[in-house]
C-alpha cells in the first residue's frame, strides 16, 4: 500500500513538473499571441492582467491582410523561397552524388572545406556578408543589375550548399550502388541516374534540402535589406517601426506569427522525414 502510494505521488510530481516545464516553454508563445490580439495603442504587454483592460481583437491581423504592400512582400518571399529550393536541389543533388560515388583528386580536401564552411559563423560570417556586399556593389558599378530580387535565391542557395552537400552525400552513401549499376547497364545517362533513380529513392534527403532551403530563404532579412528587396521580413521591420518612428508592438507580434507560420507548418509535416534522413546518415557514418 505504501509502495503504491509513493509511486502515485512520484507520478503526480512528475506530471506537475512536466506541465510546469511545458508552460515555461510555451509562455513566450502565449505572450506573443496575446500581444498580437491587443488593440494597437503602442502598448507593450508586461502583465497578463492587461489583457482584461484592453480586450482582444483581430484588428492587427486584418490590418496586415488589407495592406497591398503585405501581399507584395509575401509574394516576393514566396517566390525567392521556391527559387532557392529549385536551385538547391539542382546543384546539391548531383554534387552530393559525385562526392558519394566517385573518387577524384581533391575530393576529401574539398569535403573538409565544405564542412569547415558549413560551421563558419560569428565574426567570420559578418566579414563574409561585408565582402559579398562589396562584390555586389562592384558588379552594380559595372552595369550588372544585382540590386534585384532575382539575385537573392542564388545567394541563399550558395550559403546552403556546403552543409547540405555534406549531409546529403552521407545519405547517398547509405543507398546501394546496385541501383546505379542496374540503371547504367540499362543505358541510363548520369543525369537520368541522379534525377530519375537516386532522387526518387532519396525522398527524405530531398525533403531536408527543401526544408532548409525554404527556411533559409524565408527567414533571411539582412542581405535582402542590403539589396533593398521588399521581403516579408523587411515589411515587418518597416511596419513595426512605423513611418514616423513610433512603436507598433501589437502589429509586429501579429506579423511575427504570420511570418513564422509557414516555417512551422512545413517543419511539422516534414519532421518524420528529417528524423529518417538523420538516422540513416548517422547509421552509415
């Protein structure tokens, strides 16, 4: 009896601890949702009791959807994300296949360079952005129109290539070479083997490329702002500050939730494939 009571007590305590941890993790999300539902009066929510004073409304969401600039920024971000996905798949898939299947001079060195580049960040990353901007300015001075939305997908894809090539290469290592050999014997070209044999057999890996390319292009703001491209991130920044510099916290909170929703939805649906790809890569490694 005493043993059963102690186990029941431990379960209750563990459940209470779990709900406490869950609440602590969800509190920022709950906070920003409530902030987005408060009428825009320049009020920053500091206490949940303020919700009863100001009330809740969908006005901030309606304001965003009624703004033509919002739709233009949304279309720009969506277009760049789709183009980034296409460029990433077209470039990374054959590159990862070549690293996985062929032996050539400098292969291992180039792989390690890819690995190092994929881990670079901090100050080195800032220097890379500055160098990129100077390079683009020089091209623009030569009459090459680089301050355009169509340049961004290539920049985003190039930043994703090192890490994703290494990751997908490890995944391709787990695929049997008999697939390639059988297709080659049947007269398939290398492009057909890569895009019609290996790519369909690597659905999990392709979803990873798609997810990372989409997240990188959708959430990037700094380079787009440098090139003066009106993305959803730039629209959020301009709307939150306002034309005269006034703060708009509730509007910003609503836009932030709209901005984050596509990434959350894509990640939720792709989570199973991400785990599968990482498990196969880990087992092979």
